[in-house]
């Protein structure tokens, strides 16, 4: 049978592939063209006969022109392959099977427009196929499908598909839609298992915006768990966060310097009954370091001091944070005591503990010891999760792990030397240097004392170097000829002849250069190597230079902020104890003494006032914050802005809300609109909903109404 294939047929064939919406029309025309020569005549002769109604029906979107056209042709004569529903569904399934994402998406859109949603397994397969794509375009299309289904057919969505989508979004560094999907799951009470949730969070916290969203979502989970626990709901077990998710978020807070957010997250651990493992303790210490909370870190120290030797390398970070705060508080005595303790740790620590003892937990109070309502953090210092994906890579600044011991870095040594030099207490410095040299508690081993003296000489601290030589001699550990000759050369170079003469006399008394006349020494004054002295660590010029450079850097960075840390510590104590009058007095004293409050100062005050519901006082404090920002004395982080915004929102101060939002916009800070929108809906859902500006009774009400409307529009509140 010869078929007539015309130009029109080829065009229509292409048209069907491109525009499935007109499938019925185009298919009928194509079949009219693809008939035999003798059938063509009969069909044309029946062209104007009364049409027979076709049995083809459309469930949705009836198209009159298409229906009339289809009815004008007898089905028996056209040999239909099936309904448009079946054919379009077949085309969609075929595209999905062949992983043709673009074709599958077009088929789905066309099918949806004519017939609504396909079966749930097709939807699942389509979303899964879009999830496998690394292209953000298709991942966003998957989000679009989810949002449409939520409005029209929420029963089609299953939690495993949404969990898969959130993970794909997080992997592609799209934290905003990933968080949106997670929040949908939480609202549906179908949160994925914690191990899956940890994977999503692991990818989210790689960026700062992702960390903000992951933090807010973790807070949301904790509040949901607390509500479910109060109601004794079965759902509580499913949403209880674990140690791993806390560690991931807290570690990201440290990396991005989100100290206040980290503090808030950390305090949720005891509230939800989550145990802190060895990783948690390190991160908690780093958060306390960022906040300048030395007293809080010291509460953990007695438990960390007792861990077995294999854990000492891990807890290097803990001692690093504690030593850093000792220096920031300018507490050289406490720093010295900690250094000497570290020197003795390898002798006092057990090599291995009994299993029962190693798994013992301890309670560490958070905040004031005297608070009846205080929280207690449960810790397991010797618990390291074997399947942990977290690897703490803190910068090695002060305390290192070297040759199986804790040792001081050049920077820590420079801070110690500079601290004693400021206090003019070289005798105590000599004592600690000798102890460290004996225990090999520095990178310089048995050459520590000579390296310190040489560094002092290189920097021109000749008096300090001479005092150290005298102290070493008095302690029964005299230095070798090299150290004396280096100092003697420096005296002659500086034309300090009286000091040089006294040093030369001291050298002869110690038995050095006794047979060489003074004139020869003066004329040929140069370093003479002391071949009799030996060091277990050969000190090179480069390493000596490193210590000298560290001392120079420490002098440049030297800025005594210890007073600010002490004031902040007092304010934090009063705020935790809800003694706000004393906290305010301390803050006013800072202002009287011309000491510039820091962000931590305002954070502690805001936290204290917020815990007591004193939102009006926060508005007054906001005025102080704005003045300091305008004068350039204060830089406010996103976390503090968000805390202010939430407090103003809860208190109904919408003019202040919009002020904070404008500040965040001005500084290009990300705003979690979902968080603010949900808070508004919870507290002010119907506020001024039916009130018009012309109906406002006072100017203040009119102004507030305007701010509420502005917030509704910004946050997308219906």
C-alpha cells in the first residue's frame, strides 16, 4: 500500500514532538495524510457529512476546537493508537527511563496542563531524576514541583524523596532551597533520620549562609523536640538531635566566627539532653575563647586533666584556647601555671584507663554555680565517635603536640617572654625557661634558654639578656661561652663599654677566656664557638630568627585589652544570674572610664534583658549600639542584628524591626525571611489586617501601621 508523505506531514511530525499540547489536533491531521490512495478519496467525500461524536474525552482543560476537530473524523478510519493521556504518559516514562531530563520536564509540563499530576510513582521518578542532575536549574525545577504539589496534591509527596532532594541541593551548595525542603519535612513531622540529616548539614555548613540556615534549623528542631517531649509525643524520639549534628554546626560557627550563634546552639545541648563528646568539648572551648569566657573553659579543665595519654594530642586545642585567654586577660601567672602543668602531664597521665572509667560521664555547669535554674552539660571526655565525619583542624597557634608531649609554639613563647619583660620579672622567666628546657616542652629542646637569650640580643634587649644570664648562673645552670660572646659583641657594637667590661669580668670569673688578655678580646671581639657545649637540638640561625620575629610581631600586636575582657566577664556573670542592675552599673562604669564596649558587651546585655522579657530596655540599648556604629567604634555581626530583630518582632516594635532590616540590607547580610515570617505569624498574624491608614486614630498608630505593612510586604506574609 503506497503512502502519501507530503511536506505537510513532515512539518506536523516535527510539530507533535515540539508541542504535545496540540497532540490530538496534530495527530488527527497526520493520520488523515497517512492514508492510502483509495481511502483518501472516501475520506474527502465524507468531509462535510454530519460528524460522529468521538469517545475520546479529556479529564481537564477541555479544548473546544480540538474536540470539534477530533469528532469530525471517525475513529475506525483513523486507527487511533490510544488516548492522549496514555501516549503522553508513555512519552514521559520513556524520557525518564532514558534519563532525558529536558524531554522529561517538557513532557511533564504538557501532561500536567492537560491531565493534572501523573501517578505518584512517576512523580517520584521525575523528582529523583532531577535530583541526580548537578545542574542547579533542574534542582530548582524539582523544588518548583514540590511547592506546586504541596498546594494541590500534598498526598503525593513522600519524605524519602524530599530528603533526597534536600541532600542534592545541599551538595550543590544551594542551602536556601535545601533548608526550605527540610522545614517542609519538619512541618509534616516526617524529618529524615539523623544520619541523613547530618549529611545534609555537612554540606550546608561549608558556606557562611549555609551555616546561618543550618543553625536556625537546628534551633527549630530543638524547639520542636522540647514541645513534643512536654506533650509526651512519639514524635519526640524522631526529632531529637544527636551529638554529630551539634558538632557540625558548632564547628562551622567557630570557622565563621559566629560566636553568639555558637553560644546559643551550645546551650541547647543540655536542654535537649545531648551528650558532649571529645569533639564537642574542643569546639565548646573554642566558642568560649571567641566570647572571652575564661571562667567557662576552666570548668572543664579538671575533667580534661584526667584523660588518658592517647587523648592528649586531641585536647591540645583545649589547652590552646585556655592559654590564649590567660594571655588576653594579661594573667601571666595563670599562663605560667598552665605551661608548667603541661610540662608534667606526660608523667602524671595514665597510659590507658579501665573501660568503665573511660566511659564515665561528668556534669559541667553552664553559667553561674549559684543559679538554681542553671543548666548542666553532660560530657564524655574520652568518647570519640568512630564514624564521625568531623575533623577538627584548629590552627596551631600556642600549644603544639611534639614528640608525644604538649609544647609551646614560638608565638606562645614570645607572649610569655613579653609578659615577664613588661613586669620586669626576669627571675621568674628564667625559672620557667629552665623547667621547660628540662622537660623539653618547647620546639627548641635543650637549647631553649640559649635561643631565648640570642633572640633578646638580636632585638637589642641587652639588659634582659644579661639578667637572664645572671639568673641562669644563680640557678646553677650557667650558659656556655657562645651566649656570653654574643652579648659581649652586642655591647661593643652599641659602645656600651662599661657593661662590656663588667661582662668580661664575669666571664673570667666563670672560667672563660682566663688566659687571653683584654686587649686581644676587644680587638678581635667576634663569636667563638663553644665546642664543649652540646645540645640535643641543634639550634639554627633560622630558628633563632623565628623566635625573634615572633617577639617583634607580639610587640606590634600588643594592645592591652585585658580591662575590656574583665569588664565583659563581669557583665556576663551578672546577666547569667539575671542581676541586670549590676550588669548595667558595670556597663555605665565602662563608659565613664572611656573604655569602648565591644560586641560581646552588648551581646551579654541583650541576652540578659531578653531572658527577662525587657524588650523596651533593649530599644534603649539599641540607641547606644547605633551611636557606636555611627562613630566607627563598633562593628555589629549578623547574629547580633538577627537577635535584635527577633526581640523587636516579639515585642511588636516594628519601626525598630525595619531599622534593623535596613542595616542588614546596607551591609549585604543574608536575612532568613522564613524565620521572621513564622515569628510574625505566630505572634501578630491578624495585626492591623483590616485597618486602613485612614482609619488610624493617632499619628503613632498610623506610623506603626505603615511599618507593619512594610514588614508584611518584605517578609512575604499573606
